[in-house]
């Protein structure tokens, strides 16, 4: 297991826990809703696949590359 976990949107400085709660509060179910609201994943977009996993699984911290490992 890596010592480093992916757990935030760097551009908007929101943790995945904050993103999860915000999405729940707003009733958002997909990444596009959060991007339209300019809340996360519309700067560098590196976190976009991880935010998709947050919304899908409820998890808020991931091993680097976890998204790509799940897609195999």
C-alpha cells in the first residue's frame, strides 16, 4: 500500500469528504453537476476519475492509479 493516498481536488482545495457531502447536500449524482457548479474537477481535472469513484462508491481516499486498476 502506498504511503500517499489521493483524497482531494487540488485546484479547488476540497477534500473528497467535502465533495461527497456537498454532492449529497445538492443532490448531485455525477461529476458533471459538480463541474458545472465550479466546485471541483474543472481545473487540471486530475481528480475527475477519483471524484467519479467518490460518487459511485462513497469512498474518500484512494491508492494512486486506483481508478485505472478498477477499469481493467
